[in-house]
C-alpha cells in the first residue's frame, strides 16, 4: 500500500511511515493511492463472520502483507472485543451502534486499531514513543484507553481543569500504568499550544514524541470496516445501501468513502452536520467558507467550522485544498453532489428527533445520533428515495444524560465500562500554562 499527500509536494510513503508520522512533510494528509476491491463472494462470506474476523480480512487485503497475518489477526481480535449492534428502526432503517467500546464512543474503533498497529511496528524495530495529546474531553479519553497497557508507548494527555466534565476527567485519570494525565490551569487552547511547542522543540526530539490526532490515516482505514460489516449483514450484493453519518471533522464519512471504493454499492453518503453548515453550503454553492469560531451545538463533538478531512474528500474528486481551506483546484462538483449529500440539523430539530425516535420506536439516542437520523429523514423527504439505510449512533446516550432525560423522561443507564470508572481512584499531575515548566516536567518524566 502506497500513500500520497493531499498537498502533492511530498514523496509517497508506506503505511507504516504514514501511521508513525501522521502529517506529511508538506503539511498535507496521507491518502492511499489505491485500495483493493472486494468481490460479491468475499462480501457474502462476511455475512456471518464475527466483527473482528471481518476487520482482519479487510485489513489483511488493504495492508497487503505489511503486517504478518498472525499478528494482524491477534491485533483485530484484541481491538474489537465488543459488540457492534444493528438495531432495526423500521423496515428501511437500521441504527448501527458504534457506542459499545471502552469509552462508549465510535472513536474507539479507530483509536484502538491505530494504537495496536503502532505498537506492532515499534516493537518490530525495538523502538518506543510517547504520544502527547491535548484534549477538550473525548478524544483524550479514547486515545488514553486505546494505548492503555501497551508496551513501548507512553501517553501524556493534557486537559483544561475547568473545561472537562467529571466523567471525562475520570476516563483519563483512573488508568495509570503507561497513561499520565495532566490537569492544566488554563483553557483547551493553552493545552494545545504547549503540545505544539513541545513537538517543535529540538531539545525534546530524542523522546520520540508523536500525536495521535484525527488526521492520521491509521484512524481512517479502521473506520471503513463497519460500513462493509453492516452492508454484508443487511444486504445482498449488488443491491444498494445508503449511510447517514453524523459528521464533524468528516473522518467517519471518509471511512465510508473508502468502503465504497473497496466495492460496497453505496448509493448515497449522507453527511449530516449540526449548525456548523460549511459543508452543505459548499456542496450547494461551490464556495467554501470556514465558520470561525465554530458554533456551540448540542452535538458538541461535531462543533467543527473547518473539517480537517475535507481536503481528502476534495483530493479524491480531483481537486486541491490546502490545510487553511483554500481551494486551488476545483473538484468535480457534479460528481461530488451525485455521491454525497450533506444537510444541516438545528439544535431544536436534534431535540425533537431524540423525542420522536423514542416515542415512535422505543429507541434511545443521543444528540450526535439524532443529527444522523434527522439528516436521513430530510434526505428522504426531499428525494423520495427510500433505499435501505443505515444511520450511525456514535456515542452512548448515557454520555449526554440531560438531553436524553429532557426529551424522553428516561435516565439512560451507564454502560459497564463507564460504571467501573466511578469507583476507581484518580491520579493526575497539575501544571500551569508556562511552557518552560512543562518542558522540565517532560524531561524528568521521560528522561
Ligand atoms: C468525533 C465525533 C463525531 C464526528 O466524527 P468525525 O469523524 O469528526 O466527523 C460524531 N459523534 C461523536 C460522538 C464523536 O465523538
């Protein structure tokens, strides 16, 4: 597997290099030059296979020998040790629940696979590294859990003391072992700035610092697998399917684009967004305008005014967009509109959808999943297209109890993984926003 940079000014690299470095030297994002396709027979053979087995067979074809079969099988079975339910909403609609991992968010799918693949490459070369990451809540906990207990990799996560919820903090501070959590007396932007400065600091180079952020291609590839899985479970090739994806940085949606490239007959990809509607606006007008600052909506993991994966989508459709959002070459807009539909859902509509889905179908969803469902319903009423659709639930309702309670009167039950955390002891260090002290801390901790 060879990968190119979306800025087209960096050499092609192997999957291993793209995974370990994250960003290309020209600041572009890595994309696979080509992907394998799956035949009708292969897709049929996934119908009854367990999720980790499908993940193994897909990755083994995509990575094409870069990771030996035995290790890859062990990695996929270790990473995906939880359920991926497909809940029937009505005859033509299924909800795929991606909320059963250790942090009850779909980010577990990508983070757990990426962590294990990184560990595989590092241990083969007898190397180690430190993941340094700043978080405003959910990404930090998914990353911390994904790398928890792995050899060769330490994780240091910085979070703003007053900006994360108790539950989010506990997900980072109760792990210990190779995970260190630092409570920063400042804002998320301060945490982010200190991390960025550390990456650029020559004195710290020998510690092998790496980020595990959402632009890493190691996150996108695993996010194609659940589309293949749900298609195989629900449909017979070559009948078509529609996916509706609650989107922020558009990494999840890119996973669906990859699945379609690999042969899944996806009739339409619906990328549903909250009131940060820069992508629907771009698709309808051809003009791209970032939303700065992004709007605060209920589906807070999707409050993104400039999705970092948009340049990947544009690259696939023959265009070029740099990291700042400037388009130097138009993509094929007509084709883009034929393949991808993007609609914006307001907070009021999000709440009404949580209520409606509970009252009509007895299913509890949270704000992100509600945006996905409403986007699908809007698409259907605009187009009259009633093709079988899968809409994604990306977090457990218990992570957003107040909205669920307000709309349904139900107190969502905490999943087991989050319950256990409540009882555990917290450990964290405390720092201010002064870079020099942070640097001394890192030298002592890692030296
Ligand atoms: C991150 C996140 C999203 C958005 O996913 P993208 O890949 O950034 O589009 C949606 N829902 C939840 C719960 C998330 O944590």
